[in-house]
C-alpha cells in the first residue's frame, strides 16, 4: 500500500502527499519554486566563493528535489559539493520514478531513485558527491565543525515536534563551521526560540509564493 501520492503543484512540478503525516513534501504553490527560493537562493548562493568544496547536510532528504537543484547548481557554477542527506523513511521507489523533476530540470531520470540505492558515497558527477544516511534525526550525531550549509526540511513542527527542538538544533549548530548557514521553510515562534537557544543568529526573509516568511540561521563569527 502506498503511503504517499504524487501531486502536481502550481509551478508544474510534482510533490508527494504523505498520507500518514497529512502533509505535502513541498509547497502546493510550486515545489521547485519553493526549494530554489529557500534552499538554493538563500543558502547555497550565499556560501563564500572561496570555499573549494561545499559540505551540505540535508535533514529530510524526501523526494531528493533539493539534492537535484544543488547538483544542477554545482555543475552550472563550476563548484564542488559534498552532499549528505538524512532520511529515515524514504519515499517508495515507484513514486520517485514518476516525479517530473528530471524532465523539468533536464537531468538524468535515474537520479531520484539512485539517491536511495545505497548508503555508500556516490560520485554522481565530477562536481557532486552524495551520501544517504538511513537514520532518524534523534539518533544522528553529525561530525562537528564540518558543514557549510544545512537544509532543514523535515515535516512541520505540528507533525514532527521532536525534530524542531533546541537539542536537535544544538547538534546542527555544532556541526556547522563558523559562519555556517541553516535554512528552513518554517518561521514559527517555537522554531525561532529553539534556534536562538541553540546559539544561532536568525533572520526572517520574504517567502516564496504562498508563504510570507522563512528563516535563515547562522553560526556567529566571533
């Protein structure tokens, strides 16, 4: 039995609706549009150009859309990315194969299913290395002072409150380099408080269509 179904969003790109959580993986106003706005434009685009290999951690790998967009960005900008995606409950392969991201982004259609094909590191292109970690966030302890950028893309605080805690954000704070960035779609008060308590400096930014604001958090430069 499928626990999710493919949904067409307003920008013509797909998302999945998870029947167990009652939530979509992306905005129904535009999946690609939202991911580009929050994670690529407000995150990847602002990483220092002097960084030779950008280390990215995604919490909530999901459909792999953020991964595809990051891979496309790396190739277009001549930058190298070492990407780690954490996902305890991956979508079904048959649904990953049906998503229209590769067609819209003009990328290889085998990529979304391939993200979940192994937990070993894969060299998906000369500029993009990828690793999937099949684990719950609560038991995950990333390497300290390692990542330049974190995409925090879990289901909402209402559905997964255990993901949006001060304790969880403190782990991520410690895993980021000084000046490192965390971006997330949520702008709820409890999220802002948890990020601040973990040590992050936060800023509210204008959201993509259908969303008023989202958050970008940084590890302060001391």
